[in-house]
C-alpha cells in the first residue's frame, strides 16, 4: 500500500513538473519590452527585437519619440504582433499618430 502511494505521489509530481515546464515554455514564446523615459535610437530598438519570439507589448513612455520615428516603428515587420504600444508622454503629435494608424504604412494592425 505504501509503495502505491509513493508511486502515485511520484506520478503527480512528474505531471506537475511537466505542466510547469509547458507553462514556462509558453511564457517564453512571447516577449514584452519596456523602456521608460530612456532615449533609445530606433536602430538599437530594432536590434533588441528577437526574430524568433513575437513581441506582444512595447512600452516607450517618455522616450522623446518624434513623428518620424513613429513612421519607422509603424513599418517594422517585427512589431506586427503587438497588441499593446505605449507611447505616452512622447511628442508624436498628429503626424506620428497618422503613421501609426495608416494601413498603407503601418504593420500595427493588432492594437
């Protein structure tokens, strides 16, 4: 009887480890980046984006993003999986917003 309980406990522990590793694998398949109040060149941002993990959120509040940089952001293919883009406290103005929402320019269709 004791051996059966030990075997059942072992199987339950094995299942739990398997589930945890699956959850961990799922969490690592998506990427979120946050740069708050940092001056980040667009080339640096592009290089920091992983090609094998889809980016689901990008937070760039207060990074002094200008309208022309919004055009660059909008055209990046690596950002097409974004569901959240935070550009608060940036001087993007209406032209920057236009670049981000214009379907002819922007790949950001999931926002």
